[in-house]
C-alpha cells in the first residue's frame, strides 16, 4: 500500500541521483493564466522516469539484484532503469517497441542496458518483457503499475509543494498513469484542495476513457507522436488511484501538442517531447478551468527525436498561425503575380515559396493556379490577407497546411 512515508523515503534515496528540478514562472506562455513549469525535461536522463526506476531498483534484495532486472519502455523508463541498474552493478534488459525514437534507444544502450527491439507498440514490448522475465527469473521493473515506482514519481509532488506552497492546480501528462498517481497522492495527502488535472493525447486516450466510463478498459490502438504516453492499457493500480485522486482528464490533438512544443521553445527556451508538452497544450487551448488559479504544468520529459523535431515545429507554426499555404486562381496574364505580391507585402507577411501551375485539368485554359507559402504573424493576419485578396478580385481556391 502506498503511503506518504514511502514517498518521503523515496525522496531521501533519490538525493544521490535525481535533480530537484526548477519550477519556473511562465509569464509569457499563456497570457491571463498564472502558469508555472516543473522542468522534469531537465532531469538527469531528460525525464522524470529515473525517479521511479531508481527507487524501485534500490529496494531489491541481494538475491533479486543478482538475477538482474528487465523492463519495457518507449524510451524514458528504459533510460531510468539502465542508469539505476548500472550504478548499482545490476544487469538490465529493456524491451522497446521498434518504433521508439533512435535517440532513446541509443541513450539506453549507452547507459548500460541490453536492448531488445520488439515489433509493434509499447504493449507488445510489455508482453515480450513479461515472457523474458518468466524465462530468466529477472525482476520486472514496471514503468507505472508498481507501488514503489509510483512512490518515486510522487517525489515530484513533494517538490512542487516546497517550491510553490500556495498552488491551486497541477496538470500532469498521463500514459499508464504512474506519474499522475504519485503526484496526485502526494499533493492530495498534504493539500487536498489542490486540483489535479490529467492530460492525454487524443490518439491514445486510454486513461481518459477509463476515468470517464468508470471502468478499466483497453484501446484498440494508441497512435500519437507523443511516444512517451502512447499506451493502450492503463495500469490497474494507477486506474484506481487516478479514480480516487484526480479531478479531471482531458485530451489534446497532435497539432495542439506541436504548438505547445513550439511555444515552449520560443517563449521559455525549453525543449519538451510530445508527452512533456501536453500539459502546456491543455493550458494554451483552454481545455481546463485555469482562470484565477496558480497552475503548474509538469513538463515530464525533453527527449524528443531530432528527426521529427522539424516536422513538429512546422505543425506548430501552422497551428499557431505562423505559417500557411494559399492557392489562388489567376488569369494567366502579365502583372497578376505582382498584384498578389503587393497585397501580401502590404499586409506584412513574408513569401517563402511560389509555385505557378498551368497543368491542373480542373482550371480554364486561360487560367493558372498560384500557390504561395507564407510566413505570418498569427491567424488574424492570415484572415486579413485572404480578405484583401478577395476584395481585389482574386479567388482563393483552397489552402493547405
């Protein structure tokens, strides 16, 4: 049974390995909201996961340590297990889905773990890890559905209370539920009036469904670039704890997550992975009643794969109205491009690409399509450009992100 004493004990044990990450005010991030960021993306492995993994492994018996540990992970728990096991001189094996970010796979290997890539999702990696555990007798270090792991994650709740005693709400990412279970238990035990909000990716809403349906259930699929929370089945222990201690759970779209990653980079100079940015996405897009509340967004990790970062930034630019594509039907005669350019320039936007297309079978022989890529200030500026073009007699055929 989880107790506050166990979380305080975990805090003592973790002093030798985990950072007490900063809590920073985010005054520019979400105007009108008193927002703070708990920067677990700056933790020693780039994620909060080292807390639970290290505490769990630290409590193993000598016999269990001799047999080694095994885990399943999309990447962050893997690094926590690898670091903890290597520091304690314990062999570690981690099963990871074959779609896990390369950076997370390589970091896990560098930290000393043996990695087995498993075809499919996190849940497939979990099944393979359980199979290997039964064959080898190694101790399975569950990423979230374990009392000691939850206690380790709960140390974040204690730190938040130390850093902002008069907080009103905390927004926490949810995958399997270990992080929010520990944070919610710690904070509600000491300050029961504080609101605990969870957030999931819309493509992987396992806990959100279970929470609102009041029953434990499994999704058919979990599809999101926020790989750290792409979980089809929440934990049984965590579901019970979330049902008891969490006030509300919401979801955010892929575009909203991308916009949050971009906002964190631009306004706070922080790099967050998809899962870590979900609390900020929930705040930015008004998913929760935060007006008048001192609210902490828990940035759970910063291990985003650089191979997808550029695509995420592009999606974030589109979502925030900083980038758009327009397609305009023109008469194919001299001076048309100049007129369009003058309108765009007068509105203060920047043209970054131009494509003149005469080959579309759907247009008149004497017409063409002009496709423009624009850098813009915000969505309002895009609407102004469209309006001015329409007033000048130009026909906007379509727009593509």
